[in-house]
């Protein structure tokens, strides 16, 4: 993995007279220099040039011929991750001038986390060729490896984040022996040995950390039937509709992309009926796509298979519609902002407090006039997700049909109601100092439960002296807590919506009021995380 995209950058210049940068790149954990790191000083000016170097055996690099100006350091090496990757705001640029040459900088990389373990069957025998996946709490892709002949898996190059482990048994694994002589199958199993994702033992690995002996014991479960009919808005059967059956844990929490093939796929009969056999217990999504003349129809229904068949399902498909609205910002000439609708039954993994579900984003980006359109919406209940934070702005209100719905679930039944999102400048600011928090992370969580979702939780890094400063806050009361080992990348990929982390902030955080245009100063407690 390389973090420098050379082909996309301006022409690189070498050997010209100008300032000199002498620096080192060190391992965040060991503080030792790292050899072979590509370093690029990229001008912050529009179409600015870049100046490159590579670290030697001691981790040192030397770049010369750099004109005076502000630059950002881009650097990377396979197997390592920059500490500021995923940071909410980019780090301050480095000012370089010949008058202060040589400019000395120290950069840090950290080794990717690593997790190892085995997959075994109910009797403890190794399971070769099982797929082991890293399921991030906040979505954003899955690392996957296959077990070897001894059932061993090694997951390296991981993104430091909150996640659970999921093992998918190979199709050729012989079925388990049922003591009651009833048919059973091996189910996809989460670490250490549960079939429901919300019961899985969560992990959070930091950069440079290695976890061993993370063994997953597969679970055997009984099987049942799923039967129903696909109908249109008038209740008429839809023949030929494609019907898929997927569990929530096979879908990504951000993109809704399926990481596994559907566990069931069929076509509705002439009378619209469909059937799946040998379906394991759990929560399921039934998705259908069909046509009525030239119109495309789609629909989804959720249900749970427990101790019997799931029958008499009416899977309604309808023509999608477009939700229109506006985004109001005081900096209207800035880059455009996205707005998304998330089906309410899919919100658990993004930290919106439902018990189950995944996230499918139906997204629109506003134009130069602030107009936004979200296509392919079907009737249902939704949460409205916003791009947050925006530099210098906070979310003042979200209205749907003239009603304030920030943090709420809304019924979106047709295209008649309008969406209105209002950003404002001049938000509150919280700053302070935390003892022994050099380069730690301060998290601010809204006190109002409805606002405790990922886009309204804010965080910032302490500097070397333990000082922090977080601005552009939506006015209101927050819980503030400082963490010694919670890096920005972990937060970006879901740690901030980890229920365990939220519970710690609510229990041990300091209450602080962020008032519009005002600055509050606090000293929140420093918390060891993950807690040992």
C-alpha cells in the first residue's frame, strides 16, 4: 500500500536553489528511524510543485531547492500508516523559507495492526479454507483472508479501528451431526462463537498493535423455510421479479455493498410467489427488483427467522421517487456538500441506536444554488445523514416538511415534502489542557441522546503540551473526555460509535456548554483506552 499518488501530482522539481528540509521519519511505537520512506513536500499553493526525498537507513531525509512558502508533508511506506490519516481536519502546513534553512521536521509512521487466530468446528478441529473477515463498526470495507490447512488466519495491514471478526465456513465443510436428527448447517460465526453481530466481542486495535489467539469456534444451527409473494402498490402479483435473501452481517455499514453472495436467490413465479429452503435463524433482508411495463420496481422487507418458518410475506415493490430540498450555507461559494437518507432499519452500525441493521446511503450533492436531489427513494422511515464537520460551520437545523427532524427518524412516503438543511457559522469552541495527554484525543459528545450519532460527535488532538482546541461546535451541552490511545483513524472508522466507548464518555466525561461565538475552557479526565 502506498500513500503517495505520484501520477496525480504536479511536475516535481529537483536541484533548484532555495530552502533545505532536513528531517527524520520514526516509528511511532519504537521511536526508531524507518528506512525507505518516500517523503514529498507538497506546496499548498494552487498547482504548486512538490519536492521529494527518501529516508536512508537511519530514517533521515534531505530535500533541497525548495522555494519559500507553505507545504504539507506526504509520506508513506508499505506496511505503515500515517498517524494523521483520517483526521477530521488536515494538519497545519509547514512554513519553509531560505532565511531559516535548514528547516528541521520529524514525521511519524506506525505499523499496521495485526490479528491472528484459528477457525475450528464444534469439536475443536481446524477448518481450512474458511473466510475470515474484519467487519468495521462504522463500515468502510472489509479485510478478508482464508485459513490455511491448520485453520490458521493472519490479518495484517489492518486499518486501526473498532471491529468484529466474522468467519464464513467453506461450502465443502461437511454438515454438523445433529443430536436430534434434524438438519443443521454451519453458520457464519463471529468471534468468539456467536451468530449475531451485536453479540460479537468487539475489538479495537491501535497502530502497531498485534492480537494473537483470536480463535473462532463455528456454530451449528437448524434450518427453516422462507415463503412469500411479490406484489405491486395495488396488491397485484409481480411475476419474474428477482428476489434475494441477505443477512445484515453480509453487507457493509456504509456502502450497502454485499461482501458475500446472497444466501438465497430466486425468481418470483407467475403468481408472484417465491420460496427459500434451508435458511438459518437470524434477521434477514428480502430484496426484490422487477418491472411493470417500462417502470422499474424495487422493495425490501426485513424479518426474523427464529424457531420456525418465515411465511406469508408480502414483499411490496414500488417505483422509486426523488426527494428534493436545499442546503443553506453562509459560504455558498465553497465546495458542494452531500446529504444522505439512511433506512431507519439499517442504522445500528452507524451508531444510531437501533438493535440491528446496516446502512444504505441514498445520497445527493447540492448544486451551486444549494439545491439537492436524492434519487431512488422508496417509501419508508429514514434517518438524514449530513456531511460533518465543515470548516468553520455547524449544523443548525434539519427540516423535513417544515418540521425540525435533526437526529430523528422521519417518514418519507412520497416526493411531496421538502428537505431543508441549514449550516451556520460562529459556533461554540471548547479548549483546555489535559495532563499527560501529549498527542492524545479529546472527544466531545452531545448530551442530547438523539444527537449522539457519528456526524455530530467531534474530536481533536492534544498537542505535545496536552492543549486542545475544538471549534465550530453546534451550540449545546457536551460530554468531554480525553483518551490516551485513541487515534484519528480509529475514530474515523467507527470507534466513535462503539457502544463501549460511548458508555465510558457518558459515565466519566466532563459536562461542558458550547455556546455560539463563545469559548469554554475545561480539563477533561484522561482515560486509558482500550481499557485493560
